[in-house]
């Protein structure tokens, strides 16, 4: 069994925040792969399902970001999981918006959610680092992560969520390279011939990280909603 944890803060007030991109990621996986309805468990919200051959529990801690480790530790003890069975989706200031890197183990780099998980289960779990960019000065970080994504971010964010959903089965199977390629296929612009650009092969390493291609706009078609409205409607 695998435990996929999305980090964020609970409640409608924080739903669109950059800090909640981890919640958005597991919401997208649940919706795309027919997981059970979310219900209160392990000091948070949990949904169960399968990704390929793997049984997976999705978890959104309800303890606020700086206490996320309480929920993760409780779920791990219940299912007798090890850190190697856990993957955490979280926002990453040090990556440009739309970039994704995988990491296994290592430090928390000052992220309060990871810091709490470290304290409860150690550092050997996997991470999917989801780039949100940096405001440019450390004094602006708190306001930046606790503010909503801009309307201009909605298109690449939607493509990113679709890519994460596409690659979720590979991630559950332990194939980081196939996960990265699935995300890259959504994020790269199509060639003039109408086919998506072929992503460069990527290699997932236990203690390293890999970067996807940059964000690409999505054809809005005839939908009259603006991109941010379309994104938020997907998670209502």
C-alpha cells in the first residue's frame, strides 16, 4: 500500500492558495482515478482507491500545515507503513511555476509541513516538489504562499494537475521517470504538426531530483469561463 499526502491548510479560506497546491494534486488524482469520497480520518480527509496494481490512500491533513506530521504519522501507524511507502506533494518556492522535481529523503528546506513530517516519521519519505516560484524577497514569502494563484497561473496549473493525474499510476509503481514524462507531455507545447513535443528521457534517483519542461497554455475553446474559474470548478 502507498500513502500519497497532499500538503495544505484546511478550509475554504485557503483553498486557492499557492501553499495548497499539494491538496490540489491529490484532489486531481482522486477525481481522475475514481477514488472513494473523501471522509474524515487520521486528523484529516482521506480517500481510498487503486492506481494500477497498488492500493493507495490519499490524505489531506486537517491539522494545518505546521502540524501535518501528526496526520501522516497516524495513517502510517494504522497501516504499518514505512517512510518508503509515503509520497508527499508540496509547494516549492525554489522551483519556477509549473516545474516538478522528485526527491527521496533529505532535508525540509524550511518548509513547515515537511518539518513537521520529519519530526513524526523521519526524513526518508518521497516528495513531489511542485514549483510555485518565489516572490523575490524572504520577507514577502508568507504573504505570497498564503495568497491565491493569479488568474494568469490557471492554465499552466490546470495542465500540471492533469499531468500529475496522468502519471499517478507510474508514481505509485515507483517509476519516477514515467511520472515525469507524463507531466512533461501535458506541460510542453505542441509542435506545429499538432503532436506534443517528445520529452527528453528523465532519470529518477533516490536522493536526486529531475525537472520537467516549462508550462504551456491550454486552448480555452468556446468555454466562457475564465481560466481561474475553470480550474476552481474542477475541485468543487
